[in-house]
C-alpha cells in the first residue's frame, strides 16, 4: 500500500532521527532536526528541547503527531522496520505495541494478524512474511525460535505495564512455560527480577517482563492519549526498551514532538472531509431536524456519484441517562415524530450494540442514522458518516471530539465529484452562534488540528456571520435571488454546476428560489444553463445579466473569464518534447552503476575491536556497537556457521535495492564492494556480518551520492549544456482559474489586494508571522507587487499544490511565491527570500533556473528574486528595476 505524501514524509523524518541518534545520541539528533527551519515552522515552537525519560536518557523517545484520520496505526507498522534498520540493527526485533483500551487492543491484534490488512502487509513486506503477532496475554505461545527468526509483536494496553501492583499480573509472574528462553542466560545477568519466595527463591524469574528486558523491545504507543513518562520507572526496571515512539493527535506537554502533520496535508491527500459546515440551532429538536434534512440533501447528491456507492449517515450524540435527551428519548423522537423507519436507526451504547456484525458500506444495509452517547469514540470507522448532530451543548459535550472525528474520514480516501460530498456537517444545539463556533473549534483542536487551521475550515451558510471571529475579515460577496415557477426538485441539479455559489430552496409560496452568491465563471454559467430547463432560461438570465452589470467592479478577473497563463519550461530530449522535470529527464538518462567506484575508503567505513565493544568509523563519525549479553563472542575474526560472502551480498541487496538500478547490476556492484572489503581491505567476513546494518546504511548513502551526481548530470545536460534545447510553451503553460486553490488556508486580514487574479476572498495565506502570514515580509512583498502600475493581475502561488506554477530543480521542483501578468502581456515571476538565505546554494539554484526560464522567453517573461533590501533598493524598487519603468 503506497503511503500518502505526508505519511512518507513523517516516516522519512523518523528514519532520519534514528540515523542521527545512532551516531550523535537521541538528544542531539532531536534538537538538530526540530530546529531546522522548515521543521521548526511545521512544529510551531514545539521542537528544540528534548525531554528524556528519567533513567532512560540513552533511549530515543519521540512523538509523531497526526490529526484524526491521518493513519497513525499504519505508520506505526511502518516504523518497526525503520527502527530495525537504523537504530536496533537486529534482523528480527521484538516490539511491544501499547494502546489505550481493551477495545482498541482487540481491534489491533485482529488487524495485525490478518494477512490481507494494510497494517499486516506493511510488516510482511518489510520482514518478508516472518512475522508473529500476539495478544500480550498469550505470551506463553512464543518460542525461542520465534524470537530468533521472526518479528514478534506483542499488543497490550498501556495499563498492562503501568500498574505498580504486580500481584496477579501474568506478565510479571514466574511461568514454567518460559523456562526455555532463559536456559542460556547467565544467572548473574543484571536488571532482571528474581523470585522472592518458593523453591527458586533468589533465582531469575521466568517472567514475560524479564524476557522483554533481555530482548530490549521497541515500544510503539498507538493513540498515546496517556503520558508515557509515567511508565518510565517500570519500563526501565522491567522491559528495558530500546526506543519509544508515540503516535497521537494530541501530544502531552512533555512529549518530544519530532514531526507534526497539518489538516491541510490530510485535505490535500483526500483523507478527510473538510471544511466542516456549521448549522447552529436553538433547540435540540431543531438540530435533529436540520441533520435529517442535510442527510436527505446529501443522499440526493450521492445518487449522482456513479463511481462509488455512498449512503450518507447521521451520527447523533444523545445525552447521558441522567439528562433530558437520552438515547431512548432521541430514538423515539426519530421514529414517532420524524417518521424515520426503525430499521434505518442503529443504537450503540454499552448495552445495545446494534452495529455488531453490520457492514454499513453494503448497499443492502438500510441504516441511515446511528444514535450513541460515546460508545463509538474508539475504533469505530465508517466514512459514510457525514453529519454529526449533538443534542447537548457542544461546548460542554465531553466526548464530542471523538464522535465528530467519525464524520471527517473521506469515503474511499478519494475526493468526490460533487463538492458537497467533500465536506463534513455539524448540526449543533447551542444557545448562541458564537458559542457554537467556539465549541466546534475547541472540539476540532482536541482532535489534533491546529486552531488556525480549524478557523479556516469552518463554513457557514452566511459567511458574514463569521466576520470578526478569530480576526477573520470576509470581503463582501454580492448576491441576488430569483423565484422561478417550478418545484425545488426540478432545479436542485443546478447547485452542482456552481458549488458554494448557487442554492435552491423553497420560497414563501413553495416555488424554487434560486440564490446566487458571488460571480459564476463563464464555465459555471454554461453548466447552470445546461442543468436548468430551457423554459426558465430567460427569467434567470435577465436577473443574472443585471446582477453582473451592477457589480462588475467587484468581480475578479478569474470570475470574468479572463485568461491568465504562465509559460512552462520545456526541453527536447531524444526527439521528444518534455515538461522540464528532472524526474522525466532521468528516465531518458543512460548511466551504469559499474561506472562508479565500489571501493569504500578507510574514512567511509572501517571497523575495529575495542574491549567488549567494537567501533565503526563512518564518514567521520564513530559508532559504538555493544552487546548486552557479554557471553556473545565479540571477536571480529571468528566466523559463524552459515556466514558467507554471497549471503552478505544478497542481504545487502535487499536492504539497499532501488528502482533506479536493476537487481543484477546491483548484485554485481555489491559483490565487488564486499570482495574489496574482505580481500583488499582485509576486513574479516565476521566483522562485516556483525555490523551489516551499518554497512548497509553506508552503502545506501554512497548510492544516494551516486544518484545525486547522475541527476545533476541529467539536469545540466538537458537544460544548460551547449547541446540542450530548452524552450518556453504557453500552449502547455500553467493556467490560473477561479477556485484553483480552494481548500488551502486563506489570508483573512484587512489589507486590500485589488489586483489578485482570483479575488480578495481567494488569496492563499502568506508565509511568515501571524496565522495567515499577515505580519511577515512575504506579505509586504505582495503589497508592493499589488501597488505596481505595470501589474495587471497576480496570483499568490501555493508550494506543492497541483495547480501551482513551478520550475525544475535537479532534485525536485521550485515554487516561486508570486506569478503576475503585466499590462504589456509579459509574465513576471517573483521569489521572496530573507537576506540570510539569498546566498544559500539551494537559493542560487532557484535563481539560476529562473533566469534560464527568463532567457528562453524571448522577452515575454521576467524572473526576479526579491529581498528586503538590495543595494539600497526596497522590494518595490527591485521589482520595478526587473520589469523596467
């Protein structure tokens, strides 16, 4: 299962941490990674200070923060292989997987044992199917052979190891079934608990806790709502962890947050339904009615989605038994007052489990409403849940965040065609509008979303009601409405033609009132008329044209249908005209691994015996390898039966294999590497086998250096060499349009930007100080750009967005900050950088490709890197110098 981009980035950060911690220690590695500029921005001040667990200072302890719906458990499965390769350096480690409740424990065990499940497939792919999963209560089933030759994962609750009173706890008791595991353990081994009574008084206790202590397990804490730090003393004394990795949406204050995923990243990867559309009601009956109507509306829209079956479901949160609107009261109201058929309602409480054994995604399933209090808060998942309705006051609903999280998951993890199906809906009972908004914000923050993100992801049918809240300033959006002599159902389809702009509802006489907010684009207009019966065209068109004429000064260029295209850099490669993307170039690039040296120098890799350890020199760093069991033979020149050069080569092939090199070519190169180390460098095979993980990491680094060299050759050859044939194309250019950055965080400040191409309500947030960058230098650069008389219109470019403008780099893509069209028709691209970065090698590379793009334009395009001040010129003067005038 291919990971999403944000998931891969999370895992890559963890891998980097383990690599650095292996050399420099957990504290130094953590503080170096989390203070790096991009990572520090992502962590929003949470990084930089490492807090080790008392008594476990040498044990890596980090937290990965992912909001609800981000796939924490899948990443937990992937993290075990990373820990093995970059920290544990043991072929088949032991993992203790801790979860917060028995419900989740049972679900996790079931998923990890199911060879078809994504979690188990992640483990099987990494460990070649050599995996055993145990409920922690079944530890007696594990054999010494299992621990030697398979990944063993033990799943238990945090409370299993947290309890201080061990009486009756099987994991701490002497157990004769575990005796074979201790047959070769020295009786003097420190750190193990001993029997305090009985015939084996004073001897090592044959307990599961002692077995874990010997094997130093990796500890995974999934859904870490409880602080791990409270486990430190027990963990140190009893299970002796080698590393601890938390996965949670809501880290505790002392958690070492290594990486944090944003709601925007989940939206971009189509994992969650956001924004949340808020409906506030002054009574619980009204909230219930609103939820029923919203479900009916969504069901009608879902029926038009022919790609996948969706049956929108309402999730009702009732009150506790001692309050007014209990589960029974709510269910009776749905059946007796609202006329909902009983078979469409499922009640889920501690005593009523009407969803057990039910597949809600089955088209034959009739359930459209689920009533609960908090029984769904753990482990329940159905992406058909679209509407959350709380009959309690949302600001005081203790379990609301967990239930609200159930409606955020996107069906099939894929954006739907109808915009209404890409949102979640909350019908809330609240005495005041602001209380409803504040309560919803608090609940989403409790689910792991940043408050500034939440504020940008709450919608209301009347956007102006949100003005002033969170400092938000929504620019005025003109509107009009017209009643047409037709039933609502006849015109409902036109809402799909212009989502968020057109609504159809009954007027006072029951006819269809069509309300239009903002300006439909020419494409949207065409779609509206295509959906509308022709007999209504005249009346609607008359009102629309009058509206457009009266408000023409408020329409953005994009809404007026103006064309804005920025030329794209292309290149001729072996007879084909390609987008200038080095990933594409590399597919045409011919090279061979055998042309690169297979020799590792003394500086790159050397190994020597030092007392009871051995040290490895690795490109200037020293790694120390120790063994907890001192009875193990450490002599580097004494081999072990079964160790062969060929076996080491094949093992290395599995560890460093890459898509750019065929297996046969890689095996030949690795054979030469191993032969050189043994025969020329005179390093014993036994030494290489004992540090094989470090050797693999060293070779992986060498291969990455080789790839970078070849990528650079490919990039230079196709764009900058004398024979290169780059050119610019408007035909294949980047086309900007209304709503192109819909869903990203927007600038909500007071500054007016009349020349922004998609209008004042569609300006993506700036980088810099403040939640939307309104206090930063990039913002001031935008103000200067908007003020230039030579600028016709411009767009705030969003890095890594699929609709954004980009230029190629050797190792990726460059997304400049602003793209403008000048009055004279030229395209003007502006990249803002702080003075401290203008001479950075990466920034120089960006300027170089920007200048090539400009040169190939034949005078039709201009590129400029702008800094705060350059040669006594401010930002505005720098831009004027670039474009002339």
